[in-house]
């Protein structure tokens, strides 16, 4: 999955936030819709899309969608 | 000799916590969002003086009344719960007295969570196969609501209280096939009530709030959602394949999948991971939420009542629970 595809898949996990709000540099934790459920969706996305396991601490350790994409690659 | 499910029933407390009430407590939730994301419309919650054993007894008494099975014939009692009436004695003993069951009875409590029904059924089958008993009453009952912090949005939204009663016998409506069961205590702290047991007897009074405003305290139910999600997805396919292999079956042989269901979010992920068509995957949490060890028996009961589960069908049941401990089995209806 490319970074661009990851940003699109990331955006798909949100219902209320418009797709144009998502870019590699988006600080996802600042989004109003970011919460425990969307966090779980992203963890599932990492498992489904990359076969990689990320934790709650991983999600807290980075800020942007691109940071997270890069972190998943290191797993 | 073979072992069978002879009858099955469930009971829920009268008290209900609706999505409207949850949304009123947690304004960041909406009624629609809870239902869409979790597939739960309401969960039943026990009153302060109502316990898991009360619900389990209700489920069992109704079962005896409606099926005509003589409760005098019960010679083994298993109560699966993590909400016992007391630290001691065994709640199953209290249930024996309250239900007027035979004195010639083995009574044990089994402390297991979401896979409690699967493991309980494996125990019941073992007891029957060994000739130790002819009619096992397997009860499950859970009231996690009593362990939750009142501001715990995640757990209060997901979990409901409930109980089930199953009679396992030498004849009945569903033959109990072979089991695969496993354990990995590495996950023990990911779903836990840390204090109150002998290790940490006194309350810790260490309440704090996480990034999402959820309370975290050693004195209440704590669930590490991300860790539990990863655990649920990571080994699911292997567990399903192992259970199928143990029963000499393939995925195509299974007519209905009745799994432990935490919520619709996880259920859909599991269904997609396993590539199960929706019509073969039974979902039954809308009116109960996650009742822990009672989700599978409740789902089986409702599938039978609603005509979704009929004679001749093979059912695969999988449950991954806290501990961690997991299990799977095939039932031949």
C-alpha cells in the first residue's frame, strides 16, 4: 500500500470528517472524530492492509498520517 | 459414547440501558453512531442487588419448565462466571441449594470470560464421555456492569449483563464435536479488574483518564482495546482452521458460524478476514450487547427460535477471551 493509498484508506475509516481533510501531513489526533473507535479502525487497517500489528502506544507516539505510515513499515 | 446439547435457554435482567441514555451521558456519542459502529441498540443491566447467579437460575428454571427435563436428574453443575456471589464459597453450591438440585451433584465454578461457554461445554462433554455424569447443567452468567466506572464510555457501551443455561446429556438436539482450546497468560493485564483478589486485596484508588477521556483504574474493569483487537484478529484464521481440521471438516461444510460477538465492528472484521458470506454469519447482539460468556448460547437460542438454525446444520463456534484463553468447536444439529 502506497502512502497515497494509506491516506485514502485512513480517510475511509471516518464518517463525518470530509475526505479533503486528510493528507500525509494531517495530525490525526487533532481531528474531532478521532477517538477510541477510530483508533481501533486504524489498528485493524494496519493488520488488514499490511499484516502489521500496531498498539495504542504506537498511535500516541506519532502525529501525522505519514509518520504513522512510516512507523507501520518498521514493524 | 457421545455428548449432546439437550436444551438451551438464556435470561437477561429487566433493567435496560438504551443508546439514548448512553448518548445523554456521553455527548460525543450519538444514538445513530453507537448503533452503526457497534451494532448494539441496548444492553440489559442488573440492579444493585441482582447477581449473575440470579440470572443463571432464572435461565435454568425456565429451561426446566419449558422442556420438562427433570432437574432431579442433573448430576453435575458448572457455573461459568467472573462475577461470583462471594470470593467463597463456590457460587455453584449456592445455586444447588436455591434451585433444589440433587445432593448427588458435583458443583464447580469456572472463572472464564468470553470463551467460557466453549470451555464449559468441553468440560461438560468430558464429564459425560468419562461416565462421571449423565446430565450436566452448564450455566454462564456475567455482570461486568458491576465492575465498571460510571464514566467508562467504551465498556458501558459494549457490555451487557446476561446468563444462559444448557443441559448437556447422552442424547439431545446437537452433538458436541471436537474442541481446540488454548491459553496465553501474556495477555492477562489487557482485560482485567486488578484489585479485590488476593494479589491486590485493597482498592488502589489510582483513577486516571486516558487520551480519549476514558477512566482507567485498577479498581474497575480495564480493557486495552487495541491489544484485544490485535489478539482477536491475529490468530483467528489459524484457530478456525485448527478447529475445522480437528473435526475433519472444511469451511464449506459449515452451515452457520456462531461466534462470540464483542460488537458488530469486530464481527465484521472477523467475517471479512475469514471470507464468510453474511448469510452464514449469525449476529445477535443488537438487544444484549456483549454478554461475555453468554453471547454464544444467546445467539444459538435466537438462531433456533428464529428458524435460522435447523436440524442437520453444522455450526462452528469460536471465542477468544481474556486471559488470554480461546477456544473453538463444531456443533452438529
